[in-house]
C-alpha cells in the first residue's frame, strides 16, 4: 500500500484507531499495524508467513518500539486458533491470493470481532470486492492509484 493510500485510510478511520485492538493480517513490513499503534491503538498482532517479510517485520516492530506481537504463520490458520477479539483489522494479502481465499479469511475473522469493529481489505484496482459473511457489512470503498480499499463493519448487537 502506498504512503498516500495509508495516510488517507488512517484519516478516514479517525478516532476508531485510538484504543483499538488491532490485527494486521498479511502484515508484510507491519506498516499498517505500526501506524495504528503510533495513533494510539491499544495493541497489535502482526501475522506474516513469508520468511523475508517476517524478518523485516520483526526489525520494524523492535525499531519503532511501540510493542505488538509478531506471529509467523498462515492467516487462516492463525484465525482458526486465535482466542483474541479485535476492534480493527487490516487484511492486506498478496495480490496473487484468490478472492475466494480472502472471503474465507473474512468468514473466519467475523466471530473474532467486537461489535462495530472495522475491517479494511486492500486489493488492486479491477478486482471484484470481497463479500463479507453475515454480520459483516460493506460500508465503504475507496481507490488510491492502483489500490482499492474496502471497509467492512461488524453489526452491533
């Protein structure tokens, strides 16, 4: 995600970031979760499978010094065994990951979300939007260059 898209995203999220419990799936360098921590998020979990990205992620988390838990592994498997709940989730998978796989991750994620939680999915322009499971509603879509961001919100119950 470009710096411009990230800045616009966090401007749009505004106060939702403060005190949030953040999950950064497919974290890469950790830029989304680290930005959330720098804007007052309570905690962040970073999940990354790629070995090189994981090394960079660990360095970045240590360098920034805002905390956060780094988990090595597959996003879907992490969600299967995760015992935490989240207020804000970033789903920024590699472009090669299929839409069906993204939708499966959203289905696994939904039970782990607090009421009114926000989920942001990043894909490239031209791709179909993911469909959230029942209880996770699409509330926004924005395009920044070749990036498309979809925002979902968990129903309040």
